[in-house]
C-alpha cells in the first residue's frame, strides 16, 4: 500500500496530502492491480469509482486532522 494518503507529523504539526495527491495514489493502486493499460479518466466508470474512493479517503483525512488539532 502506498503512503501518500497518510497524514504526516512534523515540526509544523499534522499535515495531510491534498486531494490531487490522494487521487493519484488511488489511481496508482488500481493501475498496479489491473495493469498499466487501465483508463483512469474520470469520465469512465472505473474513474468514477476511483474518484469516489479518493473522496472517502480525503474525508477520513479531514476527520483525523480535526481530531488531531
């Protein structure tokens, strides 16, 4: 599993990846599982699922950030 969707604790406090980083991470997971020829375009059905998965991860990140502060 990739760690680009995880929060980081540093000298500036807790930081979270932005939405584009989370989506890129999810697309990488799908591509690793299903092959490099997978079309990750958001207009495709699998692109819609990837975007929904990334949104759920980003929502979780926002909730964790709220609790951590």
